[in-house]
């Protein structure tokens, strides 16, 4: 049996304290790769050891066997623990023995009616959820379901402790996806993404950048649609890089065979549409390739961090061809989580506010938008981008992301005003008068 790490023990202790204090539905926040499955397996083991029943909720059928095996190997009494897909459990609530404890995997889904129906069916059950990102798509918290947040370690802490791998992040310096339409759910429409990205120059040469930045490493490639994922796998294979595509409709035996070949290294690149994300265990993956722009922080974190399982003396490589990093920041960014539900945003507020960064071509220093590199003094040339240049996405190493200013008054100096004016297309003389008015 695996020995728990101190932060996992602390999370379990904090859950017990929360219950003792009168909270019924705490949510444990732990980064991807922190060992959430082992943590809840210990909670389930202690519960079944007292002859109490446990119901574990997952949102995908393919995760049931994986979780069941994890719990069984950990020593949970599986005669008292049921691992089931939420849609199935939702239909059977009237025929089930009442659980004493309900554990919700990927707890950011818990606001869905199917989850809430289960919670309402067993009002006397204690609950606990686990997630890396306790937010919904609009950025609001989970306060309508959970009554307490238990915050685990940060990504930076886990990297410093060799629990997660350090990473190099590559993305376009600017990602312009403003033309994409959103679905009813709020995220980008996959068909719109496919149409927008079905032009190699828009997201760069995926094959070339993989060879340049992560040649030979096992990589998971995230695409927007099944068609684009199949095409990407064929493109890798045609270039001598063994690749395969899987999706939720891939027959179970075929999918198991592909995963086994990926684990062994016979397949180097695994292309998919969201399948290799939430809870799906694919070890020894050193590279994530992002070809799906998203408005979901949860989806972004899960996909970007898929390659960050710790391996001695190795860095993970994240190749973000669609610039999701400009929307959310780097994977190790620290967030202030809250249970407060987010208010619905107005139409004007639903447009992307992309973070702006710049990398110096002389010293490669990455910094906030400025007319001059603060590291070596390099002066950036003022240049109007041509249509041809807009179609090409040259990737650069991203070391930090910064806020994009919405109005001149937010700029702190003339360099930031110059960067702001350039982004807005203002004439050079505008900086002088703006700086004078703002007394910069």
C-alpha cells in the first residue's frame, strides 16, 4: 500500500475537522498529479472499515474500472464501496442502500442536475469532492453545492518537492482567436475551432515544433474534433512519428491496445478529444500539445499538466499552439479560490481578455509588454503586421504572463503606455500626450 504524503494526510485531517465543525460537503482542492485518488481512497478505506457504505461518483464510464482497481489495491472494502457513473447512479437512487459517504470525483461537475439529484436523495450522507479547479466555466465558485473549501498544496510547492515536474512552456507571443464563436455551454464551438485551425500556418507547424522541442518524448495531443484528431495522428505517422487517435467511441479493446502501446513507447503521440484529461491515467508522458482553444480553466489545467508527472532530471514540455496561456496564465499560477457563485457576465464581458507578454530576441528575456527590453535595453521596432504574418504563429518560450491593460490609466509607465498604444493602433505621438495627462 502506498504511504500517504504529508499534504494528503493533512487534507484528510482537514476533511474530518470540517465535518466535525458542522460542514456537510467540503471540497478538497489539489493540483493535477497531487494524488487525489489515493487521498480519497484513504477516506473510503477508513469509512468502510467502520462498516459504513461509500458511493464514489465519476462522470465517465472508462474511469470506473480505473478507480475501482485503485481502491481495491489500496485496501478499500469494495463490498461496501460502489464506484459508479453519475448518470447511472442518478437513475437508481430509489433502489440503492443509502450511503454514509458520497465522494465526488472532479467536483467542478457537481452543480449539474444529475449530481444534485443524488445529493438530495441521500440528505443524511456526508459528502466530499475533489478537484484541481473548483470553478465553473463563468469563473464562479461551487457554493450552491459545497459549503467548505480545503486548499491543498500549490503547483509550485509540488514542483519544489519533486512531486511534479518543472516545465518549459511554448506558445505564440500573441494569439488572436477573437473570431471564434461559443456554444451554449460557454466554451468555443469545436466546429468553429476546426474551421479556424484547418490552416497549418495559423497554429504553426505542429510536427516541426514537436521535433524541435520534445523530439522522441511521449506526447498527448489535444484536438477540438474527432476529425482533426484523426488527421493530426495521420500527419505525425506520415512524418515517421508513431501516433494514434482515440476517442470515447473507440472500442474498448482497441483503446486498451492503443494505450498499452503508448505506455510501452511503441506509439509516441496520442491524439484525442478531451478523453486523456480528467482522471485518465497515462504515465510517463513528457509533452502536452494543445490544439484546442478553450475558455475553461479546468480543461486547460488538466491538459497542460498531463505531462507534469515527476521524472528525475526531466522537464515537461507544453506546446500551446493556440495561446491558451494568454487566457489563463501558466499552469503553476496561484489562484485565490472561492465558493462564491459568479454573476452572469454581460455580452461585452464575455470576450477574451488575453494576457500580453513579450520575449526579447536578443537576450530571450520574457517580460511585460514594453517598447524596450528591461533586461538588456533592446528597442523593439515598430512594425505593422501583414496579413501573411498574422497567419503564422511562431512559438516562443513563455516564462511569465502579465495583465492586459483595458485603459490607459492602468499603465504604470511610458513603456506600458507605448505597448498599450501599439496594441490599439494609436499614432506614436499619442504616448506623449497620454503620459502628460497621467503625469507619468
